C-alpha cells in the first residue's frame, strides 16, 4: 500500500500545473471578490435629506464616519437617477418622521445593501432608545416635582446613553452575532478566501481520485488487482494520496491568506486547518462516489463542473448565504459540505468558538459518501465480472 | 501440478465464454494456449490470474483452491497483459520499482531486482528514460519485466509480442525460453503459431470456450492425423516402380504427380522422414531432388477448428 501511495504522489508531479492553476485561481478570485466586497473598498450611497433635522444630520455623519460607505448628498430625483444608472448601490431617503422608518432604494439585494440596512437600523434603534429613555426620565422628574429643562435633559440622555452605546457597541455586536443566524460576517475578504479555497480545492481532488479511472483504462488496475493487495487497500491508497493534495492546498491557502491578504484566522489556526482536513475528507469521498458512478475520465470531466460548481454556489462559496432569502436554496445548502465547512471555519475565525454541529455533519457526510462509493464500486466490479 | 482446473466455466449473462474446461499444467513447463479470437483464452487466463471469478468449477494452484482463496497464487503470479499496462509518464526504472513495491519489495532488495530484471529484458541502458520515449519493443520488454520482479513461480503472458520489431520479438522469446530453463512455469498465448512452436513444450487448443486438444506438438500432429509429405523427383519414369515404395516403413501413401514425380506421406514424428529417404536411396532409384513439408501447428489448428488462428 505504501508503494501505491508513493506512486500516486509521484504521478501528481505530472499534474503539478493543474494544482498550481487551482491554487492561483483561488488566490486571484479571493483577491477580486474580497477586494470588491470587503477590504478597503467603499461602495457609494446617496442620501436624500428632506427632513434636515439634527437627527438626520447625525445619522449622515455616522454613516460617513463608519468609512463603510462613500456618502453623497443630493435631491430625490438625482438620487433616483444615480440608483437607476447603477452608479450607486443605494439611496437613503429621509422624507418622513424617523419613527416611521427610513426608505432605502436599491435595484437589487446586495451584501452592501444589507450592511447599510443594518447600520440604519442601529442608528434608528439608538434614537428610539434615547427618546424612550428621555420620556421615561421626564415622567419621573415631573412626578417628583423636580424642575428641569426638557432640551438639556434630552441632550444629557443622548450624550450619556449615546456614549455608552458607542462604548459598548463591540460587546453588543458580539452578542448579536452569537444570537442571530442572520448575522453578516464581519470580514468579507475572509469569507471569500475561505469560499474560494473550498471551491477550487474540490476540482483537483475530483481529478486526483479520478486517477482510478485512468488506471482502469491503462489496465494498470488489473496489475494492482493481481498483486497481493486488497481491493480496499487500492481504494484507500487512492483516497489517502488525494487527501494529501487537498490538505497541502488548504494549508497553502490559509498561509497565503495570512501573509498575502493579512487575513485574521483567529486564535485557533490548527482548528481551522483541522476543519479544512475534515472538509477534504468529505470532498475526497464525494469524489470517490462520483468516480464510482461514471465510467471514463471524459464523463468525469463532463459531470464534475456541474456537481462542484452547483454545490459551491449553493454552499455559499461564491456569496454569503446571509444574502439568500429563498427557503429552498437555504435548505439545499444544508446538503452541501461547503456550507458546513464555511460555517465551522467562520465560527472559529469570528469568535474562536468550536462548532460541533458542522463537524458532525461533515463527518456524517464523509462516511456516507465513502460507504456509497465503495459499495457502488464493489457492485460494479461484480457486474463487470458477470 | 502447478495449475489444475476442473470443469472451469465462466458465463457472462447468457454467453458462455469458457465451457467446463479441464486443464493441468506441469511445474516448470512452457505451455502454449492457442485459439482463435473469442475462443476463451483471455477469460481462462483472467480466471487463473484471479481477475475473474469462475461461474463454476474448481481451480487449484499447487493444490490450493484459488477460487476460495486467491491469496495462494497472488504472490507467486507474474502477469503480462496484452495491453501495455505501464505509466507512460514514469521512467522504466520507476515503473519497475513501483510494481515491485506492490509485492512487498523495498530498499536494496528492490533495487537489486530492478537491476537484474532490466538486464534480463535488455533495457538497462535506457532504464531512466520515460516510457513514453521508448519504442514499441522496449515498452513490451518493460511490460514483461514488471511481471518478473518478484520472482514468480508462474508467469502468464497474453500475446506479449504483438506489434513489435523482429529483434525485440527474438529477445522476448529468448527471455521466455530462459525462464523455462530456470524452472518457471509459463502460460503463453499468441497469434503467432511459429512462436508457440519455437518455445512451448505443451500446447492447449481452445475453440468456442472448450478445450479441444492438448499435448506435445508431436502428439497433437499425430492426434490430428497430419503427415509429413516428401515430394520426390526422379531422373526417369517412376510409375512402374511404385510397389517397393509403398512397402517402405512409415510410408502411409504414395501419390504420383507426374511420370517422374511423386509424394510420399510419412507417419510418425521425429526422423521417420529421413528413414524413408534413406530407403529410397538404397533402392537405387535415380532420385534427383526432394522437398519435405513437415506438419505444423497451423495445420493442426486448421484441421481441429476448421479455421486459421487469425480468422
């Protein structure tokens, strides 16, 4: 079996260019997606302030100070033109009392639009809380017959509560992330780095496992079957050598992310790599299952992009699942290893928490594909023999 | 016996590829397995090499049932498939090393065997070149070399000389002969009858999944009833002097072709034709020339199956 594993690794040298291309694609696309949708990129929004109040002015200042958006002020018609012309991602319109909400006009849902909505919700929520607190305090002071200036009280409440809000925001955000499944990841670049790595590593895996078909074509498989090595031993060697490639790719991408894109993988780097290895196991066994169904390398070449791209898209490698609202798509995502691996790695990198459910699901998927692949191959060999 | 098959049968669906054959191969012999395309040779070989499981029957290697437990034969079997089962992108050395590794060889022992085998197959000088750069003959030699690495007791060769130059073919045939001399049992299939005649001690002939004849080449010729024909030309008319010729030992029949030319059919193998010629000389007949046509496996095959080997 050692000889088989060594051979497979030796043969990989001939496909080195394929692995280099896959790794390069992961890096380039991570840079493109991450750079566009995260990192230093600030999308432009326009603000239409028809209310011209202190509160709206504060909100606009806050939007600008967040540096998440490039903010421009203009009138309603001009703002609408900008949105329709796709020059800006959204227009924020303050045209009614703030307690009735704020209009956000956009052509379609985007990650940035979602971020903008969350930011506005935060601002409005803060204003609403200050108002409620001011009103409660006014009631108490009136009941206690204490003389006070309404404007001064509002200012005091705003400054005190607002400051506390600002100071405590990191804590509030953290608790919000833990409590909500819909929380947007704080680091879009990291998401794309993970997503693209998970996506591209699957291609090289599929074709490495597909070497089994090549051995069948070359009849070298016959030589292996005649040798004193079991059928399972041959299969296992193939899987181990494929996994080695996948693990090397994952490690390379984690290190490239750290040193090229300055991605913070959190405190538990080993945990991240561990989940990566588990994901590689699942994708290797999935590849085995696919290879067991097809008959030739040509067939594998035809079906693998459909399967892998479909799974990658569904699983959230190309965009965060948070922006998906379709229940069907979200349900289907649960059947992809990509979704669970992303979830486990992001849980580790965001909050250093070890998430057991994704690990268990990945393990279950890997074992299921392994058993299915092995059995299909066995029954096919019996059929070939009949 | 090295290999014994009893009522060995292999069916693929409704099609019977091998039909209840009995076979026994002695240790240390080079045995030819002949048959036209679709006769069942490859299926028989595949069953012996444990690639196919027989539908019924029994198969033994050195007395051990290899259908129940293929482990008895696997370490002792060398297999040379008809196709070049090699990795083109690797060198000959790497191919030999890898396949040797499958049989548990490693380190110095493996290196030593690779060196020995590369000398046997005559490819030691270009061993480090990629197989894709080899000629057809060199690839065939490596294909054989792979089967020799672990010093097997039994080697199965499935048409090992297909599509190669005469020089490589001769080298391969010499290699097979020397394997036989070393006491290794060889099962050899080929479409080239002259190869089988040159190297095989025993021949088994298959047709339509059945074993139709077996034995030494002489025995098969005898069995098929084919005789040596001696065409003789005389200086004068011979038609009135035929009786003494018909009475000669081993002369089965005498056919007159012309006034001064005839054919004598001689039975028995070996040197019986020489005895007949000597007797004719002793009769003081004015024999001017003669031509001997000895029966061969091609004729035996034609007689037994009704078709040529390459039909």
